[in-house]
């Protein structure tokens, strides 16, 4: 992707001259703009990015053939939801392992930067809306988006593609369809989302497949019809099937199946009904239009002469006198539209839009003006003449100059409703939240700017000495910065640059930061004081993960290691260096492809006790160790995994107290998710007691190694070292979400998790971390700890005590001539240090 950067002619010329004479260097220095820096995108690039991201997700969740990792995670979530239901929603304090760790949860934000929303349902009875977010949550608010609240924090529903509210017995029932692959496809709740059940009769879909489209008829039974993709085991091919429920979603029966070899792929089918209409359901297969009869047989009613075949979208509107149907047929980056004004009997070819749809739900018709159509791809379009001509609502980049009134890019759906006065109101769902329109999309207003906390985060980093500063990397809501965190409530964040960002790292506690985008790495040398200024390095490598890992340089903040990929052949670490607005790259000569031929590095780390001890894992789970700063490497052979190891190691955490102890974690569906080595990686043992079989994305460890925190696919976990056991840290209070990353700040004792759908959540530790008391290891005692002006050392008489910082630099040395000696530490900056006396090592904290 290209970036929208404006330079003067002199700047461009001088840059070209410099680039021509300095090999291995790219210059991407950004002047401070007046608003969010916007990266260019186009339709083809968007499609490629989605495909690349999906491939990356599968790489991370590596499992043995035949293992359905999504169903494993779903079953874990369901078990937790049943356990925590109605137990801890109002719990103020979390207690782990009988009080070994206590603390409380806080929803930190961002409260003003919403992520992707899928659709909106309107409840005429209460004049309220239900909004489905990409994180699998149902949110409720009034019609104008005031008072957002999440209904299913404790149980997420993946890939929601329909929400309807209907009368059921003497109450109301929420119906939710999921397009998630290999998981239950339909759910219902009779208590407004407090508890959920999934339907019976859809096992063939959850075994292999997913829901494509679900509709609810406005008939006496409120019949539910689902169009689904599944596997035909008899003919060993895909098939598209139609399921029907006549008991408000409790059970489904399959009525039709269409083999791919005969009819085509799942894309050539669709279904539609007018939500508030006659109860008629329409079905399209390629060019053929049918209607369901009372027994759910398909009665043909017409056909379309298509200019060329493609994937199908169907929508429409019933009026008092006739039924309008519309079909969109898309191929690559173009969609052709067709109109029928007689319920599908005859058809007219209309116009086209040079943009593919974002979702199957991205095409709809006004429920008041039957020739007004809405269509969404990367951008949103409107037609006032039945699809003959189309107008783009706004260029996607306009959003960053007017977040309130301009649509964000990527449009999953547009939902039209009619009020009691016969006037239309519509909702546009985007990758930046939900918008309301009262004039058929001529204008829109963002209703997700306050407390619609559906941020999708890949990374979070806390400034180590200034707790008011939080950095976040998100999915399509860019790199975000908060500089006013006060520790209470949800915070507002500012979007510094658009796009997708992960792996935020820093060598100087957050004064400067590095991060990575699918295509370049960015360095912000003055991340707080000059937050818009950055240097970029466009990838000169290939084969790396979609968002490749970064490792902060142990000594130099302006340097970072990127996990390749390669610039030529093999699999290498790439050292990036920023100086004077330029970024140079140097590929490490060692090839980490190992014996498996892995093309990507999945994790890197160096020891905080001695940065000569460095570690790398490749995408096939092979582990490499170096004890000389990366000059030489050893591929270890003692990894304790099953035959055909399926661990994709996502994170490496060296021990902060014991040199040579290393923790690794990653995909745990066909092997344990967490391992530990006590011999510098020569051999590993499982350390997964209490941890479900899931994906561990990131871990963080306390300086004293009392606790290890894990961000996983099924929630936040904590390993209590004294118990040798993992515990669910969420306890039904923190939301059921995919937790992508975790960061621990020793100064504040805050464990900061970032989720992919519910923003950032902080666990504030109240007790469990060693406080202002003596710390003793094998006879060495140092107190007070933490300390400010002095420490008292005892237990190492007639030895030399040396204090190192976490970069391994000697900061103080003192001969201990006596059983108890007081040492002045006023000249030590605030931070964490390692004290060594002979073979004794102790960590101390200076405040």
C-alpha cells in the first residue's frame, strides 16, 4: 500500500539523490500533520490484505490435520460462560489461588475509537437498537446510539451475520446467526442477552462449514431460514444447503442441498425476505429466482439474463402494491445490478459499481423508497433510481478530517427501518463503528464516538515511568495514543495514523517506540512529545508473517529487530536502525529456517539478565539459542512436543531472575500451549496445568517472577509460580474475548491486556507482588525493596556487590565488609536493577 505523504519538490529531489547513493536505506520521515496520517488503500489492496490476514491467523493457530481449533475454543468459552453466568458480573475484587494474587479489573478504552460493527436491529417495542460488533458482542442503545451497553460480555458469538428480536411466548427472544467457521451457527436468548442457547439440527454445518445468510419471516411462526455452506461426505464436495426452523430457532431441519459440481459455489446463492412484509421468502441460484411455499419447497418464478456470471447478492422491498427485487452480481472488483418490479418475474439490467462487496450483507434497499439502494464495499454508495446510477457517499479518507459526519472505510452492512410516522432511518456499519442517517444516506452521523467500546487491538504498550501514556495498535483504527490516562473509567485515544499495527516495543520505557504494519516498520523517536513524527522502513523482505514480530534492541532505542522473512533467501532477523530521519536495514546472516524449512520467524527475545542470551523461534516451532549476542546460534533438539510438533511459538519470555530459564508459548491445540526450559532451551517441559488447549498470543512476567500473565484466544490467564498452575484471571468479570497482547508495568503494578473486540482492560494488582519488605535468596538479603535513597545488604560478607541495570550495564559496585552494610543508591535512576554477589543474584526496584 502507498502512503499519502506530501513533500516539497526540493525535499523529494534531495531524497531521491540520497537514496541513489546509500544502499540498504529508506527514508520515510513524516512531518507533523494537523490530523491523523492517512495511508492509501484501494479495492484490490483491501482484498489482498483480508486474504493475507486470514492466512496469518491460520498460521498462528497451527494444529494437527483434522483438529478444529475454533470448536475447541468455542467449547472452552461455553464451559466458562456456564460456570460464570450470574456469578461475578458485579464482583469488585478478583482473588486467585486463595489470595496469592488479588486485584480488580478496569475497562480502559478506547471509548471514542470504535472498531468494526456488523449490523443493527431495531426493536419497535422499546425504540432501541441492537448492534453486533466484530468482537462477537451484542450492544444495546437507544435509537440515536445513547447509552451503549454490552449484553454478552461473558460469552462472545463469532462472526455475527444476523440479529432479530421477536415475540416469544409472553416475552421477547433475541435471535442471532453466526457466520463463524466450524462452530454452532445459531443462538437465542430469552433474557435480553443474559444467557444463551444454541440451536439443534445444525451439526453438519459446525462439523465443516458456516452460515451464509439467515432471515426471519414475518409470518405467524416467525420462521427462520438459513442458507449455509457444508460438506457433502457422500459425494466428497462442498454443498450449499437450506435449513428451516419453525420454533423460533430452537431446532432446524435441512430442506434443500445443492452440490457444487452441479450448481456452483456457495457464492451463487442468496435468500431474502422483507423483515416487516408479507412473510414471503425469495431464493436465487445463479440466474434462477424462486419463492418458498408453505412446505418450503422452491417454486420457480423467473430468471435473469446475466451479462456475466458471478457471486450473488439479493435484496428488495415490498410496498402496498408491488414487490421490488434487486440482484447484484459481482466478479472481482465490479458488481452489476438488476431490478425486478414484479416480484422476480421479469428483470432489467441496471448500472454497476467498480467495487466488490465487503460482506454478503453489504447490499440493501430502503424500506420506504423502493428504488433507493445502498451498497458497501471499501466505500459506501447510494442509488436513487433503482441501481441505474450510483453516488459515492464520501471518499474513505474524508473520515479522518470529519469523524462525526464522514463514513469510515469498509462497510459490512446498511440497515433500513421505518418509524411510526412512515419515515426511514438507516444505520451504516463500518470498520470505525456505526452511523445513523435520517435522510436516506444523504448525510450520516457517527453514533459510536462515546462508550461504544468495540476496539480491535493487536498490541498495547504502557509508558514505564508516565502512567498517563498508553500506546495501542489496532485493526483498521490505526496506531492510537492516550496521554491522559488517570486510572479511572474508560479513556479517549487519539488515532495518530490509519491502518493495522502490532508488536509495539521500546528500549527506553516508551519515550520512543517501534511498531509494525503489514508492509513497513515505523519508529517514533519522540512518541509523547512529538507523536506525529515517525521514520518508516518499507519492507524489503518477503516470507514474513502478515504482522511480523519485533524485538527491542537491548541497548539502543533507535534500533529494532524484525523477524523475517528474508531479503534474499532463507529466514533471518533484520536489524533496523533509524538515524536523522533515515532507516537502514541489515540482515543477520544466520538462517533460522531450521530443518523444517520455515519461511518466517514467529518470536524473538533476549534475557534481561544478560542480553548476550538471545532466543528465536520459527513458524514451525523450532527453537534457537545464542549465548554470545547472536554471533552463533544453536538449534535445540530437546523440545518436548508430540510427534510432528504443531506448536507455533508466538512468544518467548526469558526469566528475569534466573539466567537460562526460558518460557515459550503459542498454539496449544495439538500440544501443550506453554513450555519452560531450565537449561537455556536445550530441553523443554510442558507448563500448562490449568491452561486450556488454546492459542497463547503473548505473555508478561513480574520482575520477581511471582506471576506470568498470558493473553490467549479464550481470555486472560495467570500462572502462579508458587502453585505451578494457570488460573483464569477474567473470573467472569473481564469480557470473553480474544486477548491479543499483555503488558506489565512494574511501577504501577498494572497488567494491561488488549482484546480484539472489547478494547483495553487493566488488571490492577492489589496484593501478591513483593512490596516494601526484605527479599532473600540463598542467604542474600536486600531491603527495603523497593528502595529510594539507600539499601541495606546482609548475608554476603567479604564479597563484592555489583548492581546492573536491565541492559546489563554495571551501575554500582561496593565491597561488603561486614554482615550488614548500608549502601547509598541516590544516583540510581528509577527502575529495575539486578544485584549480584558471588553466585547470588537479586532483583531490586528503585523508586
